[in-house]
């Protein structure tokens, strides 16, 4: 994405949610991403240990 596209997306976000809601939304998205990454890592660990048990 180019800088113009990012500016347009940011402007649309401000218009839709309001300037005060943007940091809250960004924080929520960051926390959700962290939880998803943790769950994926846990699932990978379980699968890896199960594969070692089979071998």
C-alpha cells in the first residue's frame, strides 16, 4: 500500500469512528492479534509434541 492509500484509510476511520475511538480500536486489534499469535503458538507446540510421540 502506498502512503496515499494509508492516508485515505486513516481519514475514513476518523470519519466513521471519531478521532477519540481510533486509539482504543488500535489497542483492541493489537491485543486480539497477540492472543491469536499465542493460540497459534500453543497449537503448534501441541502438534509438535504429538508428532514426537508418534515418531
